[in-house]
């Protein structure tokens, strides 16, 4: 039973992500510091006025 619930949650989350991509909603809940510190696109991101999501499931 636990595996079915886990699978259903995974499928629902995947569907949500696909919907966001199809809707061109690329917002994130927060800037990922660990990944950003070494990213070559950091200067580009710093120049943007990012609108972060209010929540992330």
C-alpha cells in the first residue's frame, strides 16, 4: 500500500512539473545557493528581477 501511495505522489508531482513547464512557469521557491556559487550564468541571474514562488510542494 505504501508503494502505491508513493508512486501516486511521484506521478502527481511529475504531472505538476510538466504542467508548469508547458505553461512556461519556471519560477523556483528560492535561489539554490549551493548550485549558484559555481554557475557560469550567475551574472545573468543577478541582473534579473526574479519572482520566486510563494511555495513549493
